[in-house]
C-alpha cells in the first residue's frame, strides 16, 4: 500500500512539474471577419422565418447573411398552416430533385 501511495505521489509531482514548465501560448485575438468566414464554412445555412403580415401568416427564407432569398406568396389565416408550409419546404429541399427547365423555342 505504501508503494502505491508513493508511486501516486511521484506521478502527481511529475505531472505538476511538466505542466508548470510547459510554455503556455498566449490567446490569439480573432478578427471579426475571420469569425464570419469560419461560421459559413462550418455549414451555417440560414433560417426560415414565420411572421405575421397584413394578410395573415407568411414565411420567408433568409441566407446566412440575413438576406431574403425566398418568400411565401400566400398569407395564411392560421400560424399552424404557415408552419405546415415550412415542413413542406424542409422535406422538399432535403429530398427533392433539382430540375433544369429549358426555354421552349417559339
């Protein structure tokens, strides 16, 4: 038992010596511009907002910069109906196919 306690004390002592002698690197201040780039690179995809408008509940999609990229064209009487549209969008964007529509020649 005494050998175990001595070994533990020696281990802790060596750990403290190593920790205190290791040079600690000063924290590097980050640039605010770099923070935004890192966030976007990490997969910041934006938001879908549900809001009350004059004609009812509407939705809009905003990108990571906060700019509107899509808006709902229909105002709903109930907030729940707008939330159903949000679920539809999430399912469609997650599973839907991208189709290129070519112009018809007249």
